[in-house]
C-alpha cells in the first residue's frame, strides 16, 4: 500500500504524512461510533432507548453534536492550577494512546511502522498515559483530582505487570515481538481441522492467559469495574474534575482510543489479528482491516457490557486482585505455557 | 448582644509529620458535598483523610432547610399541613401523611372506617416498596453499578402509576387526609396492585442476582461501616438501619398502629451473612427483603379490604382539636417518624415537631465511618439511606 | 485453598449471572416514552394545572382560604339589585362580581386542597402540563373576564346604590323617630336613634374596610393571612348585606347590628394593620 501511495504521489514526506494519519482517522470515526454505541448499549441494558433524536435514525449524530458543543465551550483553567501542566496533560494522554497504534497491523497491507519490538513499544508508550493522568490530577490543584491521580499511579503501575507477563506468554509461542509477524503466524485453518490457527486455541493455558490479559487491559484502560481514577460516584470526576470543553473531550477520546488499542492488541495476540476466521475466504488487505476492527469492536463491546453490569472495586481490593491473584497466576501460567511449548513442539 | 455567627465544629488537622525518609505527610481535609454525586442531596461531610483513609467525618446539614415546623404553625388549618408533611421525606410522602393523619385522629378521637384503614396500609406499604427501591438502587449507584438503579426505577414507576391513578400526583400526594382520604381508590386499583405484585416478585430475584450477590458488590459492602446493635440503639437509629444490626424492632409489630396487628409478616433483621453483623450489606439486604414482606402485607390487605365504605365519612368539617398534645410514631421506610403536635384549641397548630428518622440515623455517621476509605464513605452514606429533605426539614 | 476456589467460583458465577441479566435486558422492550411524539395516557385525576370556570364561580373564596401557599387571589364586588348575575350550573345564585381571580402557578404546590371545598366545582385540575415560560409573570393565570372599566362601573354602581339605600334608611329612621317622638316621651326613642347612627357609621366603615381589604388582597404580598381573612369576611358581610334588601325592619335591624359589630372589628384590625405598617 505504501508503495502504491508512493507511486501515486511521488513525494516521500507527504506520503508518510497521509499514511501516518490513517489510525487517527480510524480512532476519530471509531470514537464517534463507540460513544454512540456505549450510550445505546447502556440504554438498552437499562430498558431505555439511549439517544434517539439527533440525526434522525436512532440518534446516530448525537456524538457529533456533543463534539461540536465541546469545541465551542469555554476552556476553563482553575486560577490556582499549574497552567502549563494542566493544559498539556490531555495532549500527552492522547499522544500516548495514539502513538501506540503505530505498531498495530490494521491489515495485511497496513502497519504504521514495521518495528521489530512492536509489543514492547506498545507496552512502553501506553505507560505515558499514567504520567499524563498524574499530571492532570496534580495540576488541577483539586483534592479529588489528586486522589484520582494517586489511584491511577498505583493502578497502572500494578496492572502493567500482569499485562506484560501475559503478553510474554504469547511471545514464548510466537518467538517474535513484531505484531505483523505474530499475526502472519496465525493465518490458516489448521487447528483441529477447522478452527483457525489462532493463539487462543494453542493450549488451554492460552485461554487463561487471554482472560488475565483482558482483566488487566480493563484495568489499564480504566474501565468499570476498575474505573477508580475517575469513579464519578466517589471522586466526583477524579482527575477529570476540573477539565471542561475539548480538553475533557480529549480525555474522553483517549479513554475510548485506549479501549480500542487494548482490544486490538488482544485481537492480534490471541485472535489472529487481521486473519479471516474462514481461512482464505473473505481474506485480503481490506477484508483484513474489516476482521481486525470487528474483532476489536467485539472486545470493546464486552468491555461496555461489563461496565453496565458490574459495580466498582475499592482501591485496596484492586491492589489485592492484582498482586494476590493476577500476578501469581500469570507467572504460573507463563511457566505452564513454556512447558507446553517445550513438550508439544 | 450575643453573636449569631455559626460556630463550625472543630476540625483538627495534625501538623505535618516526618515520614522518616525526608518527606513529610499531613492529613488532608476534603469537603464531600454539598455538590457531590453520592451524598443523596445536599449533605456536606467534612472528611479528614490520611491518604484514602477517613480519620474523622463531620456531617454538616441545613442546606435544604425549609422551616417545616414554622410553616406548620403559620397554617390556619390543620389540613394545610399535609402538603408540607409530604415534602419532608419526599420519596415516601404517603408514610409521612399516614403518620400525621394518625396523630391528628388520635388527638381528635376520630375513628376511620375499615376501608380507609386498608387503603392507607396498602398505600403506605406500596410507598415503602417504592422508597426501598430507590434506596437500594441509589446504593448500587454509589457502589458503581448503574444498571440496577434504572431497573429499580422502572418498578418504582409502576407504583407511582398506581398512586397517580388514585391521587393524581406522582410524588407529593396529599392523599391521606385527617379522618379519611382525598379520593376513593379508582375502580381498577385492586387489579393494578395485584398485577404489580405479580410482576414485582421476579424482579426482586433479578435484583438479587444482578446486585445483591454480586461478588464485587459484596466485597464493597460487607464488613464496611459496621454498626453494632448497642451503638445503634444508643444513637437512636431506627428502621432498616437498626434492623440491619440485628435488632428486631419494627413499630408495625411492636407498637401496632392503624391495622397492622391484623397482618402476618416477618420483621427482617440482618444476619451478618456476608460479613460482620450490622455492615452495609446487612442494611442493604434488610431493605430488599422488606419489600417482599410489604408485598405480603399488601396481598393480605387487598384480600380483606371491604368493598363498601365512604372514605370521606369521618373527615371533620373543621379540624379543631381539643387543647393538648400528642406524640404519634409510625414506621416509615427510614425508621421511626414521630409527630409531636400541640394544640391550643384553635384551628391552627401551636407546634408541630417531627422526629425525623433520617436526621437521627445520620447522627451515627461519624461513629461508623472512622477508619473507612473514601469509597466506603459513599457506601456508608448510601446504606444509612438518608433523605436530606427529612434531615433538614 | 477450598475457600479460595469456592470464592473464585462464586465470583465468576455472580459476574456471569449479572452479565446474563444485562444481556437479556438488551433485547427486552424498552420503557421509554418518546415524549413529544408519544404521550402517556394520563389518569383522569392528574393534578397538572388549575383551571377555573368563571361562569360557575360565586366568589365565595373558599379555595383562596384552603390554599396552603396563598397562590389564589380573589377580588369581589357586590352586585346591585338591578343586576341579575344568574345562577351557576349547580343552581347556586351568583351575588358577587368576581373582578379578580388570579392563580399564581409558580407558587402552586399542586396539592388540590382548593378543588375539594368548592361548592360549585368550578375550580378544577386539568390535564395541561406544557405551560412553562421564561417569565414567571406568565405563570399568573387571570381567570376573571371583567375589564377594568367594567369593574369600575360595577363598583361605582354599587356605591351609588348604597348611598341611596343609606339615604332611604335614614329617611325611614327619621320618620320613625318622628313618629315615636310624636307618640310620647318614650325613652326607647333615643336609644333607637343612637343605634341608627351607629348603624349608618358601621355600614360606611364596612364598605371602607371592604375596599381596603380588596386593595390589600390585590397587593397580596404583605401579611397574606390577615388580608385574606379580613377580605374573606368582608365578602361575606357584603353578601349578607346584599341579601337584606326587602325584609322586614326587625330582621334588618338585627342584621345591621351584627354587621356593625363585625365592621367595627374589621375597622379595628385595619387600623392596627395600618399602624403596624
């Protein structure tokens, strides 16, 4: 695809620019859709309808209207806030999750950058998110924000351990950190004759690994039941309390981008990425993008589903869950997968 | 002249202490409310925090004070007090009216007929269910579960529909009058109520599956805000909050008013099933099972309700009670609601004092919240189930 | 270990049960009413807005007195003998011009206490709930259909008639006195004369009180209760005065006495109020 664009435009920097904003477009369109979907899912789970008016059909334009409203709103910075950090925080937050999309193969024809340490890069750059949240919480000069930020620090640092360990167990199987290669390894329908060659079917322990990964990913993206940094019924809005207008909108966008990012990573690592579940049927670069986003959206939907079902954990229980259950379990799982790999290969 | 400046309760914050590694730590004072999503209105709790742990909690009230008692004295007719009574505990207006009407009837020696008594009891119990639904729903909301809240509201709406058919209002009914009722119930009242009972029983089970026995919910509420029975009694806590501590005290059973002695129902008490006796979960589950008991009462009352009877029969032309005073207490969804009324033989009350259960129950908050975390504060406030309209009056 | 496993089982079972419930609700019919497009069928007793059928209103002020928030203001003028205001649909004879009937829906607490005492069922709650406005004065509903000119005319007419009546009465009394004086040295005569004097004074005072009360009611805000009561009583006295037209002298005398007493009390109260202000 890059070659095609290069031949078409015959200018290096422009092509790179066009090429590199593809994920941004996807994120923006996805965020508009996902926020609408979240409202609809929430509505119907609660026997309501959700947005119905804006745009005509089932309120499809509601998020666009909200976005326009947010752009018009006054950009309020509290008088006693640290202005520079306060204004920077949302951008860093978004940059962190946007940057991570570089290493994700959206289809067989598209990956932002073919870096060999893709997984490592994603893990590293998403950690920036917690920095930005601490910045936001501290700079707001608000006690609720500060509490939220402190929770985030503890939460993100803790949950990175099980995330990395479960990713590591996949890497044992694939032997590469490059996500494109990880995906390519999962093509074909060889497993048990009809199931796709996805890593989740590799061994029973892989299912557990995915499970652990998913829980940790929920915590990393601050979704219910792990939404302690913002927990609106306790901390008012957590680190977002003092934000308004588009800066708040950027945090919102980051949250949804983060959901998609972790879902896509999960889909790539466990569910064959852009591979079609039907072997060569419906396969190809464009179909690949479709499958990739579909798998991502399914996981995003499950996150929403959980959000509208479960209450929220308390901060000490969150830590308990991580350090007492997830981390030991993921290490044990890592060892078991390693043994499985030794025995059956 | 004495200054009227309000003296705010002392909040002592310890001076910064060294944490031993060159850093200093200090307690933090946070105002929880009056604009806070989980203080159920306009309660302000002044929290002193050590990190996330509550060192002290001082509730500040009065943000919703509307001079209920003074308003009552200004009314030139006892009947005019009823709309004001509605506005005390605005999620359980029927129970408030019931208590006030009973107090006035006792004072004037009015006997109401059986049909009126039955309708009053059915309305009061429906209102109890509606109020408990709101309490458990918002409690779930405080813990972070949004969906059960709206499921509860759907059921509550059905009850409000029944009320609306009978009285014309959905929240502040002015339905139970001194000596009778505003209107007789509509013709399809019995059917509506029976339908509601039939559709509501499975909903209680669903609520239990979705919220009460959810592991995260149990973890958040069990062993949190433990209120031992002795402390509860000492503070004068009443209602489900008291029964959650295992004290079997229900005015409907222990000091029967109206016709409650006719009905067969259990007094639900907390058992400490998920944690310590008297924790937030116990207080919560008492409300859930009390809804079931209320259904039982309603069913029995519907069966024994006489079809004939004029609801206006004993409404006095002019309410002019003899000089004297009365204290009449009833069991509202929040606890013991008592009216102390003094009459000077005129048509206007000399004094109306309400012993509001929410106010008394709130007083226990500082005692049970020390050592909890900020997130537990929310659970504790939710489990005590206060209505600020009644706290401040 | 067993406890750990059973806990884990309990955890996942409860979470999946919950997810099952929310999944099921995803496909149940929603309860939302798409408001402007769809509307709930409201029961007939709904209390949403007050409405007054002025054809039936007899100006008795019972609703005004029943209101716990004083949101109803009524002003009345006695009708003169030559005017026939007709009857209400319930058969009550109308004797008062209702020149003002304002309900402030911004104050109204929708308790319906005003609806029940109405003897002619002319004040009712109606099913109209879309009357929000940007100006709270728009929420003051005026039901009286009398124009200011009409009101003035009616009041002027009443004053004229009362003047005439008073003159007539004085003449009658003078004639009586004369007759009595002529009839001999009756000591009762002096008493009658003095009583006649007070009677006339009282009537004047009553009218003054009534007018003043009306003014006070219209201003409404100050001392709502006092004004309401006195104007209510004044209205009644007006009504009874209107009734006492062609009855025999005995009855009239008694009534006049009662009225005088009442008027005196009212005048006293008014004076007190004035001095307070």
